[in-house]
């Protein structure tokens, strides 16, 4: 789901909360009036409890209303955390309601007082309350999950608990009529403990969000893995995820080739931002800081004439070399990782051999190439992939090439050693193929 869709759906959340507020306020008034008319103190208390639910839902609507406001100069990050603040207030109200139900349960632990007439209307009101509570809870929960609204999801959980409270009220009314002792109070005490648990959890979770705690380590790891696969990223130093209402804000430090120009480093940052937003829902903004790569392992390919280990001799041209040696150059020295046989040379009609070789060798994660000569298209293809290209001398051994490089005597190529023929270049433009 795109950010624009989530922002648009905040209106649905507001509408749901506003309708639920009106229904809950009406239900609270009916419970209080019927309870007062028929002398049911339990139903009156449930009416006050439902009124507290109304204040919670209305507060949620207000929080969603603020969260949907556009960013301003004074609030450049938006008012998304207003929804989290409201969730915190909701937690306080839920905890207070749980305490009230607990006290009411303690009061009702005594012997039941029987009534002479069957309390038909209070029973009907309790049943209707459970039915309405069920549909409200389902609607609030589905919308809350759709827009990732913590306040609506918390209200949905509270609505489900209110169904249990209404059921306890119904049982208590019937127990009083049939003179069954202690049932009403015991049920209310049990339910109050669940309500208190929900309230404390909502308060704690909201506080963690307001304090920018890391609440989703799995998402953090998934974002790190996704960024690591982006071309031009040589390392991911840290990913931070903050939650703001239904959205998440991401900050990350990445490493890239220190030799690339500024515009290319900026392009890497743009790719990271776009990929994260496309791959993960509810990401509202991504801040990317690019640093030059440090102590990176060099993975190099070198075109050679024959397979003779580090004594292999450099071929005179990149695309026409029969073999390529893949070397990993770390702090302990060079280590041959693999040899690649250039099978494309066997096909006399094969064109763009250098491009085909590059595409097949990218699986090694190469970041450096040593070559005596290289064509224009292969050169730019490697540069676009953030690969450093260094001059190697024909017939020089691989060991000598690497030794010069480690001493800092490597000559970086800033341009191809020979341009592509005009006709070939035009063919590439027309067909979109690579270089010979």
C-alpha cells in the first residue's frame, strides 16, 4: 500500500471513529436511563462505563483528524504522532474504566437482592449492547488494521472487552432476579483485570512510540537486507526506524564507492529511498546518508591468457580474453576465488562479448577490474555499476598487477582505451544491446 493511499484512508478512520462515537453516546444514554428507570444500579454503572468509551472514541477521531492534516512550516514532519498521543490518553481512560469496574465488582460480591418483576427491558438493552459492540469492534479493527491506526486498534480491543462487560451485566441482572449470590461481583472483577491489562499495554506501547523506541527489529533487518542488494551500496552501517502514528520514518547510513562522483552517490541515495518506499508499506520518509566505503574487500576480475594461478598473464583485451581470474584481495593478501572460461568466443557470430562476460561475472560481487584494454560500452557499463577500472599491462602476471595495486601504484582508467565503432554504437542505440 502506497503512502498516498494510507493518507487517503485516514479519512475512513475519521469517519469510522465519528460514527462509533455517536452510536456509543446513544447507547450510554439508553443504558443509564433504563437502569435508572428499573432500579438496576449495574446497568447504570455500565452506562457510565460506556460514556467513558465515547470519550475515548471521540479522542481517537480527534487524533486521526490531526494526523490527516498537511505538513506545515511549523510542523514539517506532520502531526502523525498526535494519533499516538491520543492512544496514550485512551490507555489512561481504559485503565480508569477497568478500575471502576473492579470497584463495582467488589461492591457486588455480597448477597444478591432479588426483584419481583422480570427485568425484561434491562435484559434487552444488554443484549442489544453486546450486538452493537460486536459490529463496532469488527469495523474498528478492520479499519484500524487497514490504516495502521494504533488508537482504532486499541478501541477495537476495548470494544470486544465491552461485549464481555455487557454479558457480565446481563448475567448479574439475571443472577439478582434469581437470588444467585456472588456471581455478578466475581464476573465483574475478572473482566476488570482484562480491561486493566489492555489499558496498561496501550499506555506502555504509546510511551515507547513517543520515545522513539525500536519496536520492529524484524522490519529493521528486512530493510537492511533490501538496501544491501541495491547496486552501488557497498555496506549498510545502520538503519533506524521510528513510528509516527500510522507511518514509519526511516534513517539509514550506507557506504558506497569513495571514488564515484557526487551525482552518482546522490543517485544511490535516491535508489535506496525509492526501493524502501516501494518495498515496505507505511514508510512515510527515508533519510539516507552516504559515506565513503572503508576497508572494503576488493573483488577483482582480470582477463588472462591461460589458467596459471597468480602467475597467469594478462590478456591484451578485455572482451577477447579466453579466461578471467576472479581474485579477492583482503588484508591478508590476494586469494583466487574462481576462473571463468569465456565460452562466448567459440561463437563466431557472437557480439557484445564484453557485456555478456560482465553480466555473468556480477554474481561474484565484483567492484574492481584490471585490464590492458577495454571498449567504450563495457567501460561505461562497469562504471554505471560502480566498478573501479585499473590499467594492467599485457603479459604482466596477476601477482604483479595486484602488488602494484596494493602499493598504491595502480593507474585508474578514466576513459575507455578505444571507442566503439560508429556503426556498432548506432546499432547499440537501436537494439539496446551491450558492447563487443
